[in-house]
């Protein structure tokens, strides 16, 4: 039974990080294109657009935190 537990942990951890990374990539693709257009028209928006582009990275950080929880609790 221990082999199945390890397999379940590994699968859960991989899904937590992997799906978060895929979601982040999809989100940043659209945001990056919009930010590039906005910065081309108004260069003073650079700081604001950079902050908005970084927000989706929270998905990967939360996925990593969930993977650590899965690893330590189960």
C-alpha cells in the first residue's frame, strides 16, 4: 500500500505545480500582449504593467505551497 501512497503524493504534487504553471502561462500570454501595446502608446505605464504581469505568478507559488502541504501532511 505504501507504493500507491507515494504515487498519489507524486501525482498530486505534479498536478498542483503543473496546472498552476499552465494557467500562469495562459494568463501571462494575454496580459503580456496587452501590456506591450499599452507601453508602446504610453511608456509611463511600464511600472503598472509590470506589476499586472507579475500577478499571475501567484498561481505557481500557490501550487508549490500546495505541493509542500501534500508532501508534509499525507
